[in-house]
C-alpha cells in the first residue's frame, strides 16, 4: 500500500511545494526500508455533514489490524471531529506523524506510531488520508536525526529560526539538544514547539533548576512532560513524586516514562499521560512546575 501511495504521489503530485513533496517521498521510502514495522493501514474519506467534519473509513481499503472495525472504533468514527481535530485533518500538509489511540500487541506494549498521508482532490482540497499504524524500528531510534528525512528538515529550520551558528558555543549546545531530543517527540513536535522547548533547555545550562515543558499531541489524546532536574537532586523517589504530581494536576493516566541520567549537569525525565479533557494542560505548566520544584 505504501508503494501505491508513493506511485500516486509521483503520477498525481499533491498541491504542495516541491520541497515538501520530495521530503515526504523520501520519508515514506525511509519508513518502508526497514525503519517501521507495519501493523495495519486504513484509508479515510474526510466528509462534511451538517456543518461538521467526519472521518469515514473507505470500504475495502483496510489491511492488517485495521481490516475490521471494532465497536469502540466504529463509535469513535461515527462522532464528528472536534474543532481542533477538524483543523488538523484539513491542514494542507502532506504528512502527520503522531501516536495512535491503541497499544501495539507485538514487540513493545506502547501506543502505536501513526503515519498519516493526506489525500487531495483535483482542486487541492484535503479529502482524506491513508493511515499507517505500527512501530518505528530500533534502526529509526539509533540513527542521527540529521540523516532522517523529515527530521533533518525540521532540525535545519529550527536551527535557522534560533539564529545560532553551528560553529559557535550556543549553536553547538543547541544542536546537541536537538539531536538528543526524545525521538518520538522529535517526530511529533512542531517546529515552533521544538524551538521554544529547546531554547528553554539551553537556558537551563546557565541556571540549573527544575523545569517542566508540556506539549499536547495533535490528536488531543496525550500530553508529553519533559522534566529537567539537577543531577544532585535526582532520585527514584523524586521521579515517583513527580509522576504523582503530574498525574493529579493533569487529570491523566501514566502512559510511559523514561529517564536520561548522564554526566551532564541535568537529568531528564520524560512522562506521557493519556488525558481526559486536555484543553487546559499547556496553561498549567508554570503552576505544576512550582509544585515539582517544591517536591525536589
């Protein structure tokens, strides 16, 4: 199916700038070539009824774990899209990379990776998407983002927006932050969000303290929490306290947790929470950060 999508992009290019199409093609070819475990694909039509948008599965276009619709999935797709999701699915961009609603049942018990390829009509309007679900392979996590299609373009644009020279002290530090950014986050985060978070992390090197960076995913299902804490304050007990504080204040359920502790002055804790209503999550960042500081 992904080969069919690539062929369609070649014979009927989407109404986007040539650079975006070329980078998107290279990313899909990279994904196909041993960097993604494909578990399912479903094609959707984006339809409008009663002034609201709906994603409707196209008949006989589903493979793998998405071949059949579950009751839960049928109920979800019979409801109209929220205003945020409607804006997302109508966005004139070729690709969306995020996390799926369900967990994988092979390899790793984590929420599956979701790669969406938007479909356009002859007038350049978004009419749906091809949605691939699976897991990025270990090769995708071990390769430098500077050599991965899509990520390399994102890093280059963020470096340019930051205005740092790649050869200067701040530029080298900023590039290191980008290259070591959690890989799942790097695929999902927007350029604006990546710029803001990375500049915030860079400033922490001047004043080492506890800091929190929140990001809500595009599908309004999860919130990602990057917490930085001075190494001399880090402990397993602190990590558990932080998790409790975040869960209580985000009204969410822990989805995943990882740590990065090295000889760098700051340890990095990465939590993701599955949310109920997430509308207020980004606005609470400073208040929650104060609670983390007190706990540490």
